[in-house]
C-alpha cells in the first residue's frame, strides 16, 4: 500500500494505492477541507507508477499545482 497527500491553504487531498483483487492497483482519493469529506475511487491502474501519475494529475488540477508527498506503508509479514 502507498499513501500520499497534497494540500493547499483550504483543502487536503489524500491518495491511497492498493493491490486490486483481480489485477492492477486501485487508486482512492479522499478530499477534505472546509468541513466536508468525500472518498472516491479513481480507477484501477496497471502499475503503482501509473496510479501515482493519475493521482498527481488530479492533485495538480484540484489544488492548483500542488505536489503529492508519498509515504510507502510496509507490508505486514506473517
């Protein structure tokens, strides 16, 4: 799983990328700010890098050029 966030002075947008059940990686976007929250799916992509690219394009449009800070969450090992 990979998480990231982009923000400006009014909004925070959080991104998460997780393996999808059948294949690829699902991108989810959580919007926050001004007292409202929304979580939406942003598609299934063939690679983490493609999902990151789509997330960055989204952040740039929503937050007028903001850059995402990515944090990789280590997998739990059993």
